[in-house]
C-alpha cells in the first residue's frame, strides 16, 4: 500500500516530521488499523519523492513511541494504541508561540551517557540488582530538557525569581488538569490542584489540613514510604488485608477507618490492578458515611502492557470523595520531584484555611521547565517512547525467566516496572539467599507488610524490578536466577 502524505516542501516543519505526524494521526483516528503493513522506507521515499533518510527518521520516531513495530524480514506494522497517551486538546494559549520542532530519535549505537543510581544506604552490591526502585535514564531527553532550561532563563527573566502562587503556577496546574483529564479521566478544575515537591510532602500537607484524629486504612503489603509519612505525622494507621482484587471492603468496614489509602492502578508491591467492581465498592464505602475519603495514589498508572487502561478512581462519578495523588518522578525522573494533589471541592475551603498559607515547595523555574515540557508535546512523546522501552524490558525478563518452569508463578506482570515471582514451596528468605550467592539482588515481599509484619513471614514471593537495567543486565541477571533456582523451579 502507498500513503498519500500531503507534504509541504519548504515549510517550517521538516519533511520527516510531516510524515511522522500524518501516520501518527492516521493510526490514532483508525485510518491505519492495528496489524496493517506499512510500505518500506524505500518505497515510501520513492512514492513521496523524498530521501530514504527522511522516511527512515519518521519511522524511527514512530517505532520509538510504540505506534509501529518492525518485524524482521517482513517490514513495518501498525501497533495497538490503546495504552498510548494522547492529549485531548492543545495546551497553551493556542497561538503556537514557542512551539519546538520534533527532534529525531537518536540512532541505534549512539547512547546517552549512563547515569548510575546511587546505592541505597547499607545495601549490598550485586552484579545485577533487580531493585524495584529506579527508572531508565538512558532514554531521558537530556537535550530537550537542557534547551527548555536555557529558554526559561533567557533575557534575564526576573519574574522566575519572584514568589509565585502558593498552590503552584496556574499555567502548570492547567496543563496538569488537561493531562489528567485526557490520560486518566480525572475530573477537576485548576483550583483543585496543589503542586508540591514529592508525594511525601503532599501527604504531610494533607494530614496537617485534615487533622490527625483520623484513622487511615492501608493495604498490607503496601508502599512503606507512605506508611512512614502517615505514621510519622501521628496519624493512626491500620493495615487492611487484600484479595486478588485489592483492598477488601469488608475488612475496611470492620477496621473503623474513615480514610482509605489505595493504589488501584497498580498496587505496590503486589502489582494488582483493581477491577472496576472493587473500585465501585470502595466508592460506596466512602459514601455511606459523612467525612469518609479515599486517597488514590495513582502509582505507575502510565505503564500498562495488557488490556485497556482503567480510568482513575477519581473520575468514576464521585470525585467529591477522592483525594488524588500523582507524580512525575516515575514517568520523567526521580530528581524532578514535582508531584500534585487533586482535592475534592468540599475540601478547598479547608485547605485555604489550614494550609493555604504555605509557600510552594517547588521553584518557579522548575515548574516552568515542566510546563514547557508538557505543552510542547515532549512529555507525550517521552511517555510513549518509555512505554515501548519498558515493554521490551518486561518481555525480555519474562522470556529469560521461562526456563524456571511452572514451579514459579508470575504475577503483577501486566503493568508497572516490576513483577513478582512466587515459588510453590521454597520460602522467600531461601530464594533471596540463593540469588545473592549468584550475585543477583532480589527483594522479599515480606518487608512490605505493615502493622502485623508476621503475616509476611510465610512469604514465598520475591520482587524483581527491571526499569533501571539494560537488556544485557536483565539477561545476565535472569540467567543467574535460573542457575540458582533452576533445580527448585522444576520440582
């Protein structure tokens, strides 16, 4: 098949970008359906009367962002796009001022300088460390971020050094609102968004605003950092058991809690994606009594590898009962330290009265850099590219672990940046020990239990994160685990 791309030679937009945008739009609107074979770069170049390098750059960008895939000896094919981000409307003032051209993806063989993650205090050093912490930094758009940073301080932009809005810059909050509505189905106004330096700070701000007389229910096992923050604030935290669908609502009701902290999009560390029915049950629990709220930590919602994304709990019709937390640390970089909280309308007056006087903990310079990154389309392209990168790592790890046989059960593998392996007999501590002897770091599920840590003592589950590892490290690490656990995996 040939593509009738309406090119404008000599225009402001490079030809390769015109081809990229046209094919991307056709895929998005259904003009090019999944599994359709595209013309080769040579054939398309001859048809459009352009150089082959032009069509190759367009295809490389589409490949990097997950819109098409290259099948050896067969050609290029359109991918499923259910999980890809698309912002519903143009950001900014509509003038197009300051729009930046799309940068071609870096050719294979040329890589960004590697950035080594700082080891955790007291952590052991492994040849390969499957830590669930960390992200891929080799694919970070350093050049784009550097240029935006320079643009922010050009012409002695003194305004950036003045005190800004206490809730966060209005332009950035509006851009976040648009992103959340388009990508997560969140329903809110700009005034409901509060920007802060990390989710921990926002949790502290929230509990300072609500008061410490509340009882917060948390899933167990859970994200320990959130537990530490809440408990450190003097808030009573009670663990609530889980089943295969997430937090058990009957146990939540029995706990006496009036606030429930949940991670429905990808529960950490179990990897459970909460189905719609359980989400509705949680909303019903919150509605049964005045003063009840759900804190939705939308952890890892950007990365999903099977099925269509489930909209945020906040946007399911009772947004007045949900306090929504999100961050750019996982999707961009941990050092960005920009998170956001969406407050229900009923809590806005309380926020202004008890916490509205706190100055923003994120500098206006950093907020403006992120704003430009969002509105110029870089975030959309980066996120789609990272979905493709993480999916490849995810698939490589599963394939490399397949020799373990059916003695292990894999779970939590359809979303996020880690997966879990459960052995049918061997205890977690033995799995960790054997892996350590092989020079491979894996992490036991038991350390994430709260309140009653003894419930994790019978764990036979270990966690494997893969985001910060290279393809070669994943292969070597998996081979080490297969060698260490092989005999017990095939019993």
